[in-house]
């Protein structure tokens, strides 16, 4: 079986900008590791940016291309956003085509600088092997069966091997918020915060929709 090809950051269409201005306009296209397009748009708008379905020619505009996009995708209709952005850039507009990883890194830096807690996210089809529930749900036996049928395991204790941390929806994923749970102590809180910061945390509702 051939591995799915994904677009490279070294593609000549990309602009490698020193900084990203979240007061500008953003347009998203392709398939994203961060999550679905709506999640990308919401996280960006939260910082004050304007999000449009297509690139604009007035003011500064970033076109963010998902890292999971297939290079052949540019030949399809959705690739017209890229063609339009390239044309606008060539005409002297302040249009920048940027790779998802560059946008995501700048997004996280801006969120940290403003004290915004990143929303838990989960981006299928990332393989999951070890699942830990911060608060085990009442229907855990049923969930456990579905999870194990999918080839993963529910872990009774949190460890660095956990690649999917399921958290109650709306919980504050700060150190103070995590300490509200009786199974969280000084020996585990650091690892849990790491799981949150590197994208292994997911809200329970999203987990049920994406995994079960």
C-alpha cells in the first residue's frame, strides 16, 4: 500500500514570513492536521482576525494551506484559491501563502502571549493506541468495547504513552483547573499539561463523534 502524499513546506508557492499578523484576513484551504477547517477558522478569529472563504485583494491576507493536503489537490476546483492568491501576489497585493505548521506555531505563540488557553483538539485520522479519561463517563464499559474494537486501549492511569486524553467539555485545562479532579496530583499534572499543549487532549463530545 502506498503512503498518502502530502504537500511539502518546500513547495515554491509558500511564503516564509518572519511573523504573522492576526489582525489581517485569513483564508483556509486543503486538509489540516490541526483539525477541521471550522476549528482553524475559529481559533484564528478568536485572536481578532477576519476569516473569509476566499482570498481578498484589499489589505493583508494570508492563505493557509493544510499540511495533509495532497499535491494533486491543486489541480481540483479547491486549488483555485491558490491560483487566485498567486495572481494577487504577483499583482502586488499583500497576499501571503503560508504552510499550516507556520500558522499553527504563530497561533500558539499569540495565544500564549494573550493568556488564551488553546481549545482541546483532535485531528483524525491520527492513530490512537492509548486512551485516558480524565473523568471516566458512566457508559465507560460500552465505550471501552468500542475503543478496543478499534484497536486501542483504555488506560486506568495516565502516562506519557497516552496519546488521547479525553477531558470533560468546558473544563479549564490549566494547572489550577486540572487539580480540581481527584485523580490529578503533583506527579501527574505536568504530564497532563504536556498532553494539552501538544494536542493530545480532546473534549469528550468530539471524541465520541470522531473516534466511536
